[in-house]
């Protein structure tokens, strides 16, 4: 297969940049925006098959003189958190994840088991690529901040919404009335609940909490598929 030289693509929706890995079949939405002068937020970071940090800088989405980049992982799964290998232990970058999913990311535990399947990659992300040998979740990851329900991250409120995984979170921007939902909910419905750490009862409780939260946001930015409204 041909190696693609433009692995990532991005577009702007409602003032927020959506980044995708074009040739990974389970591609996630990676959301990027400026929170205040010099401070940028990245929500999820993809598989790590290519270096997203390098892309942010080379595409000029992230200025080279940025003061702080906050990477918030919505949960532990590889399509959202595998790319943390390119961000941790870097100056001016803070990696955050809910405390209930932190250990999986720190130790490189992969419960999804899709990243080593050759047919999930439409094109190899680099030369001499072997999907079966790819380290889907790299161990030894440093987390800078363990998140809990109700935490504030640069004016963003962390909402614990377990079900898909124990540490799934939503990220509420009350000022701009937007909610980043990760894999808690999509326009097509509920998330996958068949992974070892998934819990259907927790998911139902999280859906009820989301229903109550609908009055606090106008748009929902999910981990997959299209932007949603709270209507």
C-alpha cells in the first residue's frame, strides 16, 4: 500500500479545529483550540502512529512560542490516547486524564485490540509499517494531572461520565456553551459497552446526567462522527 504523506487533516467547526487521522478506520475527532493568550487545549491525541505534536506545529495551528499546551484525554482507548507518547515529558505540555483511566495509559494497557489489525489501517502511516508489531499503547507514560469530577482546567469543567470506560469524561465550557463528550455519546447513539472495563449501568447513569446538563450547552463535540446540538 502507498504510504500517505498527509496522515492528518483538519478543519474548523464553530471556531474549534477538528483533526482526524484520515486513513485509520476508527478515526477519532481530536479537538484543538486556544483557551486564552498563549494557552492551547487539545482534547485527545489519536493513535500515535504519526506525531500529532509535530503536525500541530508544522501546520501552524500551534505557534512555536506557545506558553502552555494542555492535553486532556477523554478516556484510555488507543484511538484517543495512543498519541500521548508524543506529548508526555515535553516542556510546556500538561497531560491530564481522569484518575480511573490513568493507570491504563501509564502502563500501556490496550483493551480495544484493534490497532494491531492490518485491515483497520487504510494506508500505512510510515515506511516499513507492520500493524501487527505496532506498540498500540506505549508504556511508561507520565501523567501530569489526575482529573476528578468537578475539576477546573483553565476554565473548563470536568464531568465524570463513566460507562464506555471507568474514567470517561465530558469537558464543559460554560462560557462558550459547548461540551466535549469523548466517547460518552454520539449522534448515532450510545458508545460500545463490550470492552472489559465498560459498564452498562454506569453508562445509563451518565446518560441521565447528560440529559440534565443539556441546558448548559448548545453544541456537543463528540469523539467520533458529527457535532451535535443539545436540542
